[in-house]
C-alpha cells in the first residue's frame, strides 16, 4: 500500500467532468493542473495508507456535502484559471 490522498483523486475526476461540460475553457495540461492545485489548496486532504482507510474514506467522501464542497472549489478554480491562464498566447 502507498500513501494516497483521496482528495487528489476526486478533484482530478471532477475537474475532467466539469471541463467536459464547458467548451469555452482551455483544457491543456497546464490549465488542468492549475485548476487542480487551486482546488486542492482549499480542500482538506484525505490521506489513507491501508485498505480499511481507503474504504472508510471513499464511503465518507460519497456524501453529498463532500461532493458539493469539491465541486464548488473546482468550479471556482476553473473560473479563476479561465480568466487568467498562465500560458498566454
């Protein structure tokens, strides 16, 4: 088993999901990473090191409030990055 931050997994998945719904936003690797970093800096980490911890954390994170918190932070980060991307043309 390795040290795993489940928040990174969910932020990554939700970033992809939310970006797929938008056609007006850059989806390059740098923008995706900026979005994920900004969102993760606002969220509590959820580290696990065992299968038991993985199951417990996954169950806990399936709650509506946790998903809503992550969606809110990813959405906020998407808006910020789309207004000022670091890779100016």
